[in-house]
C-alpha cells in the first residue's frame, strides 16, 4: 500500500529557527521553482487562538506542482522528540493531491530545499523521510498486526462466520490492551487494500472496532 510520506528533522527550537532562516535564504536562490507564501504566513501569525503555532514555521509554494508545503516546529510528539516536520502539503489550484503527487512534492522539497540548507549548516541531526510503502505492522503493535492477519486471511470477507467474529474480537481486545492508538483510517485502508475487503465491510468493521475500544475503555475506568 502507498501512504503520505513524512519529513521530520529532529532539532531544538533554536536550531529550527536557524533552519527556517536558512530555507528563507535558499528560496531566494530558487525563484523559478519555489516561493515563500507570505500571505498564508501572515494569516497564521495573526491567529492567537488554539491554532496559533508556538514555534518557527515556514510555508513554501512549489511552483511547478502548484502546492504549498507547511514546514512547522513541534515541541513534542508521541513518535519523535522536538523538531521540524512537514505537517501538510495543500494544493493551490486543484481540490486535492493524490498520494503520488503529495509524495513527489515532499521529496522535491527535501532534496532541493531542506537538505542543502542542513548541509550548509553542517547539521548533525538525523532527518527522516518515511517510506511511502506500508502495511499493518507499520500502523500497530506486532501482536495486533499478527491477530489482524489471522482474522483477515481466514475470514469470509462478505459475510463473517462466527469463528471470524471471534478472531476479530481477539484483535480488538489486543489493540485495547496494547494501550497504543490504532487509527481508524489506517485500519480501513489495511482491510481494503492489503486484505481486499469490500469498502462497505471495512467501514462496518472499523465502526465495530471503535465501539469495542470505547466499550472496553469505559468498562475499565
């Protein structure tokens, strides 16, 4: 399966400020390919509510692909420590970007803009670009992925047998016991694209998953 990639540069807030300043200078050297979206940045700076950004950020337009890259600092994350990351890439003319279009812009931004800046700074951190290829084991703990695989490979994908339902409940229980969030969108994608479940059945199972997790959580509070 294909997914939207992430670009993450672990760093402190001070280093993030230096990187953003370096990107600003770099963009000035690439006037035909990239530009800073000053209007979007001003709109964000005027926001003092819950969506106000607490650290350095920059919005950069990829002129060839007609898309804007939002490169933001985050102070903490469940996956990574503080650092800069591409929070989103939004189309400037079309309604949405495909996964392929999104990843093309992200990798172009990394190669043409971010990495030359880090090299010039002699940055010693370890930037990471996640793979566009993924499967269940990338979205949940291994034991949960194994139970999901047992369920999905043995299930009647159109009308679940009671044994299928029992295996599904084992997966839901394991996901709850893991204490880790299993994203509903990822689960639907896995059921549909990795295991070829009909979309309607995948949505029903995801609804059951959410209900089961909520019920288990409430019963153990």
